C-alpha cells in the first residue's frame, strides 16, 4: 500500500513538472524563443551551429551542454552526436568526452525513470510505437543484455532504449552499468573525431558516420538471418 502511494506521489510530481514546462513554453515568450532556437539548432545537423550556440554562454557553456544533452534525451530523437562533437571541439577531446558521457548517462537515467513512473502510454507519445516495438523485440531476444547490445549499435536510438528499459523489470543499477559500459566506446570515438573537426571536415565525418551505421546494420541483419536459418534447421 505504501509503495503504491509513493508511486502515485512521484507520478503527480512528474506530471506537474511537465505541465509547468509546457505552460512556460507557451506562455513565456522568452522561453518559447529559446526553445525554438534549440530545436532549430539540432535540426540544422551542423555541429558548428551547436558549437557556437553552446560557446555563446561563456563560463556556463559546459553546464548548458549538460542540460542540452538531457533535453535531447527526453525529446527523442534529436541527434546527440552533434553535442558530442561540439563538446570535444570546445573543451578538448578527453574533457569533452567526460562531459558528453556523464550528461548522456544523466539523460538516460531521466528517460528510464519517466518510463518507470508514467508508463507506456506516455513513452509512446514521447517516442514512437514502431520504435518502441523494435526495442521490445530486442528485449525479448536478448533480455537484460539488450541495453549493452543496443548501446554498441549506432543505428539504434539511445533514448528509446532508455525509455524501453524503464518499462521492464530491469533494475536501475543494471541499466545504468550497461549504459555506462556500452556508451563509452562511441563517446570516445566521437569525441576524438570531434576534437579534430573543422567546417571543411563536416561532410567527410557525416559520410563516415553513415558508413559506420550501414556496416553495423549489415552485421545485425546477417546475425538475424543466421539465427532464423538455425531455427528453421532445428525445426526440420
């Protein structure tokens, strides 16, 4: 009984926070303008635009970047790698990697608890039914290892995995550790590349990311095909 009461209180508090945030967006012109700038920045797909936006806050740039990473996690599917590139370019690759990794972990935790407290209906509105269903299938196949597997695949949405994990019986500790381990390699690679980026290198890096994603996709398709063939062979 006490547990249900606590869950109800958490749900009410979280819904109130969401309601206040939405009200601020629509009722306060300054907030509306700032948020529209953030959405436009991410939509540009240009790491230089993101870099300039973060750098404009001067001494508070790292803090702004931290909260932007959490925001993009909740507002899936905004591209997190743009922030990772920007952080590395602004603060140096290893300092940027630490900032990107810790803020991504914080964002993942927020998504996990939103799903845990508010449930599937809210998560489907924040993400998509199709995307969530895809991750559900991963969980059916790989169980708790899903988080680690998906974190290593660049074409699988980081944020939807976090939301989906919150809908399962998986403990936060297991989720957090798997996220931390799985997210680290990509963060280091993106940060190292981001630290060397200039405007002229943007198209090259974009092509490299697409190639990397396609390579991973081919490996995954091959794995699924092999598993199905094995099942067919076992049923005959």
